[in-house]
């Protein structure tokens, strides 16, 4: 595969030894944009730019069989043979609510991944530039409880980890929390870190973590959509306002490769088959319609429309939005 030529790694599937990931902080070149969906304004809040070798996410991928000129294998979706997996969250501003969908890796936390540990990014400054202070957030929705979706939910106050959004309720499902605090997740916690202890359980201890139904309506414009598979209590978030729709997919679509091959799940999916089924259901429901998709990790967190690819699978048409 030509795209991996500078990594020194063989493109021969899961037997290859993969290169370490790369990261660079969000910088001034990162666009700050907003997208309108009816009366709702959505602002991507990017924390960092992550680059990872394809086999770390898709260990059984046959790199030699991939067309290096395929749309999903070119920039901005890849960089020097690495997958572009940007990380952060989204501000959803309705006429009367300030909702945060997911909360990045966070700062000052110890993680097995050296690129996640002890970070000091300006993510809260990004939130403020979007016109919202932490104490104005009333709801934080976790699409799921992976390490890179819950980090900014808490901050260290000098004594303990406490909720970072003092006036918010934090939403997840019972199935999701039970999985991550239970024995079935011990292996995943070993490789991702005991992040539940510093980013989720302090919310429960403070009485602000709510276990909700996976189809909860949060406001007239915003509701949850059940999407178990990637994790047992995984949800999507739908915005529906003035005849316009958007869906936050979380990690159901980690990378553009999964649009071209929607049956392919990542190594981070708890139930790969279930994740594939949920992803196909989502894509079939929004493809070729005026529905914006907000994947959690696409380049610069850029939303787009999903269109059917005559060659098979789907393609992505990015929607840049308006400058802040």
C-alpha cells in the first residue's frame, strides 16, 4: 500500500507490528465553525489531532488490497499512511438549552496511552470562544463511556476529581455504566486505563450522573437513539428542528473507511457484529437525505451528508458550516 510507505510497516494484515500513534494539539489553523440545523446551532469543539496506524483500529485489514486512491484513503481522512482520528466534543445550542455531546480526552489525567496522559489543551477556551461558559452547560450526553469521550467531564479541584460543568446533569444508560464498572470490561480498562474512576464515578458520587433510557427525549429538538453494539449502552443523538435533522454518531463511524465498508467494525467495538448492524441501520436511514452526520472523530470534527456510492457502500460530502 503506497499510503503507508513511510511507516516502515508491512501491510499484511493483523500479523504486522503497528507504529505508535501520533498526536498534535489543536492549533490556530484548526477551523472554528458552526452549523445550523433549524433553530439549533452546533459547534464542534476539537481538542486534539490524533493519527493512528490503520491496523490499530482494524487489525485484520488487508492493507495491500486497499486502493490507495480511494476517496476514504486520501487526505483529509488519512495522513502519511495513518488514519485521521480527531477528538473532542460538540456544543448543541437549542433555543433554551446548552447541551454538550461527549467530552474528549480531558486534561491532567494519567492514562496508559502516553499521548493521552497529562494533557493540557485549551479545550475550555474553545468552548468559551463558542460563546458558552462551563457553568452554562445544562446537559452532558455521553454517546458511550470510552476514555476519549468522558475526559473533560471532571476536573481536579486540588483535592479530588469533581464535575467540570457545575450546573449540568450527565447522561448515560444503565447498560453502559454497568458494563464499564463490571468484570466484563476489565480487559478494556487495562488497555484504556481506569478512567472510569476519575471521569465517571465522581459524577455518580456527586449525584449528577443520570441513568436514562436510550430513547430519552432531552428537549423538543434533541433526543437519544438506541445504538448498542460499539458498546452495550451506546446511543446516538438526534437533532430535529424546523424540518432539518442531524445525528451524532459517536464511534459508530470511527473512520471514513466504515462508510465505504459499513460492515467493518473496529478493534474497540465490544460487539463487532452488533456495531455493524447498528451502523448499517443508521446509514440506511440517513443516506441520500438532507440529514447531517456528526461522527465523533472525522477530520476537524467536520459534519457531512451520507450518499450512496454506486460502487458500493457510501460516500461522505463534508459540510464546512459558517465561521464562528
